[in-house]
């Protein structure tokens, strides 16, 4: 039975304005789910509410019929923050130190083998998240201060941080913002691989074209509710 993330009758308001209005959504593992919507439609608010960043006036979020825990989620927000002076390497090392899900971390070996065409199964280093290997794959330098890096480098580091957390639910808000076409395509292939391995993946974008490339299912958010797309 695939894992299912369920959002039921969610109501979220900001400054007296209802952003999400009795929204319900079910997304299952095995497929990459996209959330499309115009700027201001509430895509970020939806992911924030699922993760628990913003309170809901009503509604419940469950994962496999139990309340979703923040420790089950790897969340890439639109606005990224890095401590002043911390390098990309130290940023990822810190995340790896707080990741306890070894079974998911072993996905890195298969992912690199399939995405690069190289056999890495014999390399013991890939039993944990290989920081340098992933950095090479995403063509990102790890030794510069992350807070002073270009926007595309910061976005890549944020994505790698979500991968390093290795959690069963992945929420990515506008992950292709600032990325070039090749990196966006790489990310799409990787998300599909992770979904195939049982991850529950939800991606937002204002670009329907980007979602159609990355996702198996696209839901449309408008007027505070999901207007289109299958339920799971």
C-alpha cells in the first residue's frame, strides 16, 4: 500500500483574508505531484500549513492516517536562509548529522548510478549521503560562503539539503526558481526516482510547463481550493 499524505478541510487565513478555504488533497507515493497556481494563489501557504509553519483555523494533515510530524518532512521553502559565513559543505554536514533515516540514505548509490551511468554500488561512501558526489552531480561549489553565493547555487544547496534529510515526505516550493534548464531536468529525473522508491513528493510552481516536465500529476490551486487533478 503506497504512503498517502492527506489534507482535509484546511482553512488558513492571513490578516483576515482566507487564503485556503476548506481545501482537501490526497497525494500518494510513487508519483511526483505538482501544485500549480497564479502568484498569490496560496501555494506557499499550503506547504507551510502542511509542514506546520503556519497555523490552520480548521483542518487536519495526516500521513498514513496518523498526524504528520515535522520530522517526517524534508521542506524546501521559496526563501532560503543560510547562517552568515557558513560554507555549503558545512551546511550539508550539519544536515547529515541530524538525519537518522539510513534506509533512505542508501538511495544515493542507486540514484548516482542511474543518473550518471556509473556503477557506485561497491563504494562504501555512498552508504551515507555523499556530499561531494551530489555536489558534482549538481555542479555546485561547497567551499564558498553559502549566504554570499549566487541564487542558483543557494537553490541547489537547498535541494541537496532536502535530499540529505532523507525523509519520506518531500515538499519543494518553487524548486526550479533560478535553475537552468539542465539542472531542472536533472531534478525532475531525481524526484521521479525518489517517488519510485516510495517517497511522497509535492512540488509547487507558477510555471505549468515546469510542472508538466517534472510531475506525474498536476493539481491546480485557485480560489483557495484544489480545482483540478486526481485525488491521489
